[in-house]
C-alpha cells in the first residue's frame, strides 16, 4: 500500500521523477517468489515419488495375482521356488519367464522376481504364498507384495485310484475299456 505521504509526493513531484518500488521491495518480492517456487518444487517431487510408488505397488500386486492364478490353474507347478525372474516382456503378455532363458541374460535387466511357498496346513488344506519383489537396490526401498491363498486339496479316494490302476492295466494288455 502506498502511504498518503508517498501518494502526495508522487502527485506533486515533476514528471521526470517517477514513483516506483524501492530496491528493498524488489529484493523482498524476489525472495518470497523464490520461496514459493522451492515449496512448489518440493511438493511436485513428492507427488512424483508417491505416484511412482503407487504404480509399482499396483504392478507388483497384479503380477502376484497373475502368478497365483497360474499356480492354481496348474500352469506353474505347485513347488516351492525362490527368486524366479519375471521379465517385463513376458509380464506384459502375462507369461512367466523361463528361468534358464533369463539366467543367460543380464540379471539387472529383470525388474521383478517372485518366490513361491507351499505349506501344508492340514490334511486337506495347503497355503500357497506368492511374494513378488522389485529388483532395485535396497537403498531405494523396493516394492514387495505377498499374496496368500488357502486351497483345499482333494483327497484321492480308493475308487479313483482303483479306476486308474484298471486303466493302466488295460493299456498294458492292449484291451480297451470304456471311459466313464
């Protein structure tokens, strides 16, 4: 705000003298502007970091769900595994990479690894745990997602095992038996 005294001087002074901002006012406004830019820059950096973490968390969860579904469908064997690489090329087509094919390449190119744990809970119940982790330095706080599903194991009844042995015996003797 211009004080009354300054306004009076601006009106009474000749036109050759212009009333303007002092150097102190310009410096103060530049400091305030620089502080605002620094705060906005820090907020945007934090927002980008949070968006990247959210993206990686969602991607890890989707990969874990995909791997768990493939284990339940029998595409991936229900055997414990540790640090099996998931390449990004195969992750996009929703297929798990072959361990031998990836081991020939550079491990730093692999962005995700998964581990599979199978635990017997009861006679008819198993726990399948899939852990997906990001392949980054531990200083960068890698994203880890763990999904656990309990599934019932169908017990083999004596009638099923008996019919399997009958079919096997029929195949070895060359006789044909109707399939039920």
